[in-house]
C-alpha cells in the first residue's frame, strides 16, 4: 500500500497533467486517457464508457453495500479575464493555477488518491466505486447519469466539489422553464387588448411574489427568478407570443415535478421544462459520513450550486478541497495544501465511517 505522502505527490502531478490537457464538456477524451493511465500505473482494472472512467475496490463483494466516490474531469471554457495561460499548470506562492484546478480537478485527484489508498483493503464494510465522470458542467446525457446503470445499487456517495472540505449536506436542485404567454398579433396602430407582452406582466409578478410553503432547514426557500424575456421583431407589430425563461432553485422539501405542477396550476401560460432530472439532494446530519466529518471539526451547510449529486437517488455528501467562489473565475487556482488536507481528511472520514 502506498503511503499518503506518495499518493499526494502523485495526485498533484496528475492534476498538473489534467490542467494542461483541454477537457471541455463532451471533449474529455484526452483527460479520460490520463485517468486510465493513473489506474493502470496503480495496477487497478477500470472500465470506460464515452469519457467516463470507473473502477471498483479489489475485494468487491456483492453482499456488501456500495459507496460511490465521484468527481468530474470536464471544465467550462476559460473566462475572458484570464491573464495566465489557462492550460498551463503554474505553481506559485503555494497555489496551483490553471483551468479546472479548483473545479473540480483538486477534488478529483484527491478522491482518486483516496480510492487507491483503500483499494487493496480486504475487510472493508463497504464496496467502493470511483467514478471520474464527464459532462458535469453541461449536465450532459453522457455524464455520471449514463454510468449509473452499470453500477450496483448505491448506499451513499461522496461527490467531490470545492467546499473547503466543509460538509455540504444538501444541495438545491434546478428546474429551468420556458414559459410562453400568448396573445393576439396585430398592427401596433390598432386597439389590441390582448397584447402578450402586457399579458406576461402578471405572470412575471407571480414568479416574483409566489412563496412555496415548505422551507428547508439547510437550503431555505425555493427561489424562482425570471432571467430572460423575449417578444416581437418589429416596432409596429404586436407579437402573438411573449417568451420567458425562469430559473428555479429547488430545496430538498420538493421534487421538480411538484414544483412544475404548482406552476402550471397557477398559470394559464404554456409551461415547458427543459429537464426534470436535476433534483435537490440531501443527507441526514445523523448519517455516518457526516458524523465522521463533524468529529474532525468540519461544519455542515446547504449548497446553492448544482453538481452531479442531482442525478443520484442515494444519499450523498458534497465535499472537497478548494473554494466554490474560485470556480469558473479568471486565473482559477487551488492551494497545494488544500489538496494535501483534502486527501488526509477524505481518508480520515472514510476510516472513521468504516469503523461505525
């Protein structure tokens, strides 16, 4: 078994290679090869479908529950404000700069190192499956959601996203609606009491003022925001439709279908969801993973940002090195000591969890 220091140095080297290998969502084939090589160098059999790569612990036992370790290796495109080369791993003042260093390369390599640490153990109370997934940033169809059919039933999961190694015990879901408010097309010079733009005003007011009854202890209320409005193409023509886009952040008291049903109940407009699968997720504070983290001085909170937790039906904890505010920012970076701490804490949390 490799010691933690060796695993940490190898993880940092892998992160530098990942940074210098472009891996926009749906274009992660080359970083998938780097992850394959990581498993090969550690004598671990792996499987791959599209750009997702996964592996099971050496002594997998179908009679035991299964714990998922997951993070993603795709990135967004670089922010226009970059002053560094986003595809050059620059180590300076204790920081490692580069696209995807913080979101979520540091988490990914830390979880890979943790998986290697536990891989040869013969007496684990849980199976462990490590999935390095694609298309997280785009919520694509060939990401973690496409791998789940190949995995055994999952008892619980750790999803690696930058949380400063604090315990995100809940995460808001996302429901995006295309809303079409209809009216009657006409010449602007004629009287028209059925202008769809005016008809859209009470619809927008409803989204602004309606309050869902259930408020989550960790995630707060459901939040609905009209983010786009479009109608008409000429100054002298009243259009037949006004189109709205509504961003809804769903707490863990509701599923997306319940939110959609409520919206449709209150509005006469046409309401079409772009997707339904990005549900809120949570894990009880009493769960062993959370308790193991609390015992190590970690704090719990609810996360407003979306991750691959949204495609999991099992209880899941979002936890990882790095800070979410650095994600998608210009000159993205992660502190080297955050990776060192991340690997150490992941291992300690799982060690304590397995003893329960």
